[in-house]
C-alpha cells in the first residue's frame, strides 16, 4: 500500500481513502493535532483489545515509535510540501486502525476473524512504511530547519553547508514522493550534477546513492528509470571517488540489468555507466560475477551505435582480467571484435574494438590464432592505412606486433613492401610510442634486402631515437632496427655519408654520456665495422670512435673490444698504405 493513496478494506465493506489537498500551515497544525489525538486513543485501546491481542501489541510498538518521531521536530509548519502526502496518509492509517480497535474491543468479536487479521496486517504494514518515510525526513535534517527549502538549484555563491542541505532535501523528496515528486527531484539532481564538479562530488558523499540505484528497478516509472540512469552515468564519470561509491553501493548489477532489458535510451545511459565503473581495474572482476560479459556482448551485437560503443569500451576495460578473457573466448568475442573493425562502424567503436583486440592478442597465442582465422590481419592492415585516431593506430600496431610472433604472419608482413615502407614513415614522423613499435617490428621481421633499402631514409631517425631515454625500451628497439638495416651494404654507405648521424653515434660512445647504454651504440659500430668496407671504418676512426671504444673495452662493455680491434685493424692498414706510398 502506497502511503500517498492508502486503500483499506473495513469489515463493513471496501473504503478508499484519498489524500486531502495540499494543506496550509494552519491546516497542517490541525492535522498534527488530530494525529496526536488518534495516537492517544490507539495507545490506550491497544492495551484493552479483547481480540487479536498479539497483533495489537506489535502495532502498539509502532504507534509508540510514531509518537516519538512526531515529537522530535519543532519545525513542521514551514514544510507543507514535504508533508502534504505523508501526514494525510498517516492520519488515514490511524483512523482506520481506530475503527478496527473499536471492533476488537467487543466481546464476542462480531465479524470475520480472517478479514480482521488481513485488515490489521495491512494497517500495520502501512504504518511501517510511513514510519520509515518519517524517519527519513527526520534524519535528513530538513525538518529541523526553521525555514523551508525550495527545490531549486543553489546559487554559485552558496556555501558547502547550503549545498549539502539542498542535496539531503532533494533525496528526501526523491524517496517519499510520488512520481511527480521524483521527477522534479531528479531534474534538480541532474541540474546540480551538470554544474561544478565540487557540488557533484557532494552528491555522491551526501546523497542516498543506493536509493538512486534502486530507481533502476523494472517496476519503476520509465522516465524515472531513465533520469536515474542518467544521474548515475554522470556520477561514475566524475572521478574515482564517485565511481567507487556507486560500485560499493551495488550499482553494477542493476546497471547491467538495465543494459540487458531496458529501452534504447536506457541502455545507452547504462552502457556509459558500466564503461566508467569498469575503468577501475579493481572492479573488472565483478563483471563475471553478474554475468556481465554476455550482456555486454549482446549490447555490441544488437544495441544502438551509442550503446554498442560504450559496451565495447567496457569489454576493453575488463579484458585485462584473465577470468574475463576466458569468458570472452567462450562468447565468441574475437569474431565480433574483428567485425567491428570494418569501415561502416563508427570511428569511436572501431577504436575501442581494436584496443580490446590488442589486449587479447598480447595475452595468449590462442587469441592470436583466433584473430588470424577470423581474417583479422587483413582488416588490421586496412586500418593501418586509415586509422580513426592516433590511439587506434597505436592499438593496431600493437596487435600486428603480437600477431607477428606467428610464423605465417611474420612471413606475410616481411614480404609486404607497403607495410615495411609504412613502418619507415612511422619511425620518421610518428609519436614516440609508434616509433618504438615500428622499430621493434623492423628488428623482428625477416625483411629482404630490397625492402631494407626502401626504408634506408629512416636510419637517421633511428639514431635520434637511440638518444631518447623514454619510453622504456625505445633505445633498444631503435638500435636493433638500425643494426638490422645496416646488414645491407648500400645502407652502410648511406649511413656513413650522414655526418650528423655518425657524430651522434660517436657521441653516444663517449663514456661520459650517460643517456644511453653503451652496448647499443657499440652494436651499431660493430655492424658497420664488420663488413662496411675500409671507407666506412676510416670515417668512424676519423670521427673519434677508437678512443671511446678503447675506454669501453677497459670497462668490459659487451662487443667493445671486438669493435675496437676491427677499427684498429683498419687504422693499421691505412698507416701501412701511407708508408708504402711515401
């Protein structure tokens, strides 16, 4: 029985008690007087009831609590709007109980005992609901204010205390009111959440987030569910604290239920919230507990473009968890994700799909083979040519790098001149992380001499990358790629003609230069000196490489002694040649 429209069956027949119109401050006082009078009568009659004495003692406990609650606030009259539904409902329940008490005082009992038991239980249940709502009002602190709070947005200059009071008032109205009250309260909540972040953070701290989650229930009015889902999606997107509060209040399960069964607008709001909640790695495990992987997959398959995009984002977030990856494999996630790479899919969705594929491909070889079997390599190669964003390009390159561990893919990539040239362009013009990935691929692929010659113009960029301490591993990747390219004779000659690159390389050999591991430039020098011809070796000697290598040999740097000997051998040949000519 709803407190705003109680319906009770009396022994004499069915009676519907409608709540009176909004009371004024004067009529509110009269209503309170009448309620207190009824309470006095009922507390007395509950002790003298001749029938159903046990039930009356239970009701008496609730009547005593009601009396105590009504006596605890000195400020009732300034809040007629808040009390316009609750006090008439309480009055109606007490009036009905009084009529029942009169019947139970007679001996013998004149009516149907089953009917009376039902009436008493119904009235007792209504009294419990009304007590709960009254307790909510009292604990919110709203009724302890001498002036009424109007449900409107606080001014920008409002103090924190004023905003907190507004939030408590708002959530109180949200919980005790009917649908119209709830809609107005939710409108005010959304207005507050769209303002400054500080006020929005206060909502998660001071508001009843658990009740906001409760409004997602299927039995609630559809516009209310949509507004509640919108509010939650904003809350979880604000910051880590708000996200944690919603998650700990049990928000993930109901949001997944909405994503599974709601209308399209509801699904979109729920998908936004689920993506935000799962952005915290500590929350990823919970997706499996709620059966959420299947729900997310279905949203990707049949949801609106917006719901699909955010569901993909949530899948990407939770794919970092091993047990979730197992479920993704069982649900056929790879096939779906590969399909999402086609150009007809929205750019944001493609970006999230390839990001998820990159995570799966790097986790286990079974995902690598599955991606290949689903035709993923071909779509990834197309995506490299026209990526929707820089992040998508990075994820694509990471995935290709993972797939290159498979022999058949390595051979395919190694023989693709277009792909190799593309890697060379990324080394010259890409972001640092892309330069690292491209360098790593060049060093790992079995590239033909012809394709190595095709990207000889990226060698100077590789030398510059060797000087960069971040990201971690970039120097190693760049030096390995450069060593690989220097296996081609023409590339070695081109490299040695580049005075700036040679100077940079020799500077990196200097023991006083601590920005790079010495074994890396030593390996490059060794690659040139091994079969670069006397001209290449002489240029290194002239640039001062020998003296640095000698010191590095004494420091026992790997490869330094051998490289030094080769350059020294070249120097002796030069000296003998000059002597003979003289």
